[in-house]
């Protein structure tokens, strides 16, 4: 039976021009290319230029996503932007994107779930489209995450980068196994002290820097992600063997591989871009998705499983068909 579903019509991505290598970082803190590669799989990250804002990154990826969808900005009536590094405290960065794209109608707002942000934004936009509130959404993950790094803290500054990825989601009649199929999103505020920023508007009045107990986060990540994936599969009746592509949040190659191994997923089905751009927080899933669509790996009709885990803790999994 056909109902209103949401469909991914096209994707886009943007990485700032400047690249910072592991060797560059070894000049700044006590680290090495070898340590970073062995522990994380990261080889380089991109850094936004001075004056280049999260909204600029978002607009660049959104334009490409619209082009690849065969749509124009005037078709968009919803923008959900996942970011942890907004242009300003308010208004929402999504409204800057709306204005820069010349969109005058509809609604635009931000979602804050750190590295899980894209999946939270996708679930939000999908629900609104299926309810008939809007017809065409830009779902964007965009970060200038390097602006909240403490460049003297080697345990965090080597991990993150800047970037943006976007998907155009459109409502249309569809069957249960078409388009966006299922989500499972969760948070646990009691674990917030393991990954957080030590500043904020109402606490310190400063922007603050990322603080993380990496090995603790790592431990929780594999468990929470695996359980979210199992829930999504159980909800929908699919098995891991049905999944054509696994597009995880790109935090650490060891987490990606650990989850894939635990689930029994073939390595060839795992899309990994972490070596190229590091952890770009909310941008990492759409960046990886766009990469694998552009290079022809993910094709129309393929079943894609995605997952993320981040500060909050927040985590989730999504299942969709291209
Ligand atoms: O996307 C949001 C979610 N975040 C994540 O998913 C991050 C999850 N965590 C991780 O990816 C890993 O825990 C890290 C990559 C952050 C760290 O790897 P680890 O294997 O868990 O290392 P560790 O924190 O247990 O540290 C091991 C050693 C320590 O030295 P000692 O105490 O053994 O002498 C650290 O001080 O590595 C040291 N270390 C470094 N050494 C060289 C920490 N950072 C560095 C560094 N270079 N950059």
C-alpha cells in the first residue's frame, strides 16, 4: 500500500580548501603521523578559511545537492541544518542558509545533536514530510568544528575537521520498503561529561573547547551504535544481509570496523572517508554518502544503513533506500 514517504533525490558535499596533514599537527603538539593513522585511520583534515562560516559550507553542499536532484532553491520549503558550530548564537544558521540560497518561504531551523546531528535532522525532516507539513527539504550537516578545538590538546585536536554534506528529501507516494524507511535516535544526558565543550552562553559566556575522554566514548560508541542498528533492523524486518551499504559516522576507523565486524558486515560494504577529512561531526555522514553515490558505489534502489554516536551522549541509526 502506498503512503506519503520521503525520498532522497540528490546529495552534495563541500570541504574547505585548506588541508592540515598529520605531519603539520606533529609540528604543533606532541603527536605523530604514525600514532594518528594507527589509532584513528585519519590522514588529513580540512580547515575552513578565515571568514568562511558554517552557513557558507552548508550553502556550497546544498547547491550541489539541489543540482544533483534537478531542483532549484525555490522548490525547497524546509531546511533542517545539523550543526554544533553555528554562525551566531542566534538566529539559527539554517536561516542564513535560507537567505543565502534566496529562499523566501517555508521554514528553516537548526538541530543540535553533535556528531549524531545528521541522523536527528533526517528523522525530523522525514517525519515532517510524511505528515504533509512540507514537500521538499534540505537536510544538511555542516561544521566549522576546528573553531572549538584546543590546539594544545593532542587528545582532541588531531581528530576533527570542517566540512558539510547535504541531501534533498522530497515527499511522494511510496511503499513501506522505499525511500526513508526507519530511524532509531536516542540520548543519555547522564554521560555528557565524557564529551562536551567547556563553555557556552548561559554557563561561562565563552565559546569553550571540546573536552573528551576518548577511550570511554569509544567503549560506549560500539555498544550504543550496535544496539541502535539492531533495533532498526528488528523494527523493519530486514537483516544485515539485506543491507547493500553501510554509511557510518566517520569518527575513527577502528569504531567503524569494530561495529561492522560485530554486525557481520562485509568490509566491501562499508563506506569509509575518515582518512580524508577526519571527524567532521554532523557533516560526516552526508559527506560519506555523497562520496559513495558520486563514485557510483551506491546506486538507485540500494538499501543503506547509517549510524552515529556523539556528545550528549546522542546516538542513532537510520535505514533508507536510495
Ligand atoms: O564523534 C564523536 C565521538 N567521538 C569518538 O568517537 C572518539 C572515540 N574515541 C577514539 O576515537 C579514541 O579513544 C581516540 C582516538 C580518541 C584515542 O585512542 P585510544 O586508543 O582510546 O587512546 P587513549 O585515549 O587510551 O590514549 C592512549 C595513549 C595515552 O598515553 P599513555 O597514557 O598511554 O601514556 C595518550 O596520552 O595515547 C596518548 N595520546 C596520544 N599520543 C600521541 C592521546 N592522544 C595522542 C596523540 N598523539 N594525538
